[in-house]
């Protein structure tokens, strides 16, 4: 995602609007200054100096993006000198006001405030000197306009900073989501392959048929793992590459997940109720990953022989539980599956749900989750 660049939107329309503003101000100044030409069309030294100042202010304004502070000071000083020499109230003041807005909208609020103060003080000094060109009302109105311009630029800068921070947060959340997907996919696949490879080595001489069955399970499990891995990494592909062909993981693949656990010796029973309609994609993915991580932890750490998976949807929540008859873990201990449990908990919380994982009073271990079906709580769990 490209970063939000507030420099592109300092003025409505970008560079074209800035060029148009400078050109319009110069043309109007030229028309206004034409009234000061003598009867024979001759221009006085003061008139020529005024024109040169107007041209210089408008030309320098076009360099505002490269040197915003320096251009701001030049336009303010040059415009002030122009009004001291000219007897015509030309529109050249629009140029320093536009430069002032550019400073405030780019976050240079201190420089903008100082320039605005200098403009107000300069005009006020002219009013006190009794030049006749300005009065107290004009100074008051100018101060109001300049404060409004600075405030508007500061508000735009705040919005730009907020949008940039939000974009960075979305990118961070997406990286966390991908990292969690990779942990679940790789962790489950490698755990099952390790267990089945150990079983194959143990049975290779005593029962070659069972060893072959374990090797076949390794082949199937590795293929499924690669498919899930391609799906998880699909969001990192370039736009012009083909989309990954692997389907998004969900409870419709629960039977495949259970079949991959069969060679480990665990008997898995599934009980479903109320799941007639397809679940929201984020809930479906989270439920699948929670079951996957629970099976992985049971196979690696608990020594369970039987697991019961219960899924129940009541219209507003999906209730999920995975219970095994293994040895479980000591309460409060940071066992080998602690990071997996933390990942499952984060998944549930990201959807606004809850998850608990603890030893059962009657023996074994239980993972229970409540996932709302109303939608996401955050953007960290968007499906790949």
C-alpha cells in the first residue's frame, strides 16, 4: 500500500491550481497597475519596481514545494514591499496567503504562525502610521482570514497524519494476520509430519504396512500444508501474478483435517448442531484454525487417544469446543503449546469473542471458544 502523501493535496487541484493562481494574480496585478501609466504610456520607476516585485513573487511561488519556508518568507516580504510602492490594491496578497496555507497543511505550523503574525503586524503598522490605505477594520478582517487559513491547513495536516497512521496500522495488522496464518499452517503440518515420520521409523521393521500408511499420510499432509501455505501467502503476490488456486481454509475442510490426524492414533469425533447456513468467512477461518491448533497441541503434548469436537451455532454465536482425554498440562504452566493457545485467543478476540484453554476436572484438556456471527471487531482477521 503506497504511503499517504499530504504534499500532493496542499491545494485543491495540485500543481495546475497553483500555476493558475500565480498566473491569475500576475494578470490582475498587471491590469490594476496599468492605471498608473502616464498619459503617454510611460511607466515611472516606482511602477516598474512594483511590476518586477509582482513577477518575482508569482514566479517564486511556483518553487513552494521544494523550499516552502523560504518561499513563504519571500512572498510575504515581496508582497509587503509591493504594497509600499503601489497605490493600487492588487490581488497579489492571494499568493502569500496560499503559501501560508501550504506551510500549515504540510505540518510547518510554527513557521505559518510566525508568517501570519508578521503579515498582521506589518498591516497594523501601516494603519497606525496613517497611510490611509488600511484601517483598524481591515487589520481585524485580515487577522481573521489569516487565522482561518492557518487553522484550515492545520486541520488538513491532522487528517493527513491520521490517514497515514491508519494505513500503517492496517499494514501492521495484515502482517500479523499473515504471520498467524503461517504459524498455524506450518505448525500443524510440520507437527503431523514429525509424528507420522516417527511412527513410520518405529514400525518400519515390525509392520511395514503401517509404516507405508504413515508415509502416505506424510505425503497427503505435506500436500495439504503446501496448499494452505500458498493460500496464506497469496496476498503477498504481485498484482500481475496469477491468484493462488488453493481454497480458503474453513470448516468445510474439517474432514480433511481430521483425516490428517488419523495416523497419529487419535480418534476424533465431531458433533455439529445449528450449522445449516454458511458461516461468515472470518468466523469460518478462525474456527478452522482453532480446531487445527487444538489437534496439533493434542498430538504433540497431551498424548490423547480420543478427541471430541463440538460445533453449535445459535444464530448470533458459534460455540466451539475441543476436548481430549490426554494428560493435559499443569495449570499456569507455560507449556510447549502456550504460543499456540495465545494465537487462538488472539483470533477469538479479534472477532469480539472469547476463548479459554485449560485442563478438564475429569482429566484431559479442553479448548472452548465463543465467536460472534455478526461480523468482525477489527481488520486483523480478513480472509486471504
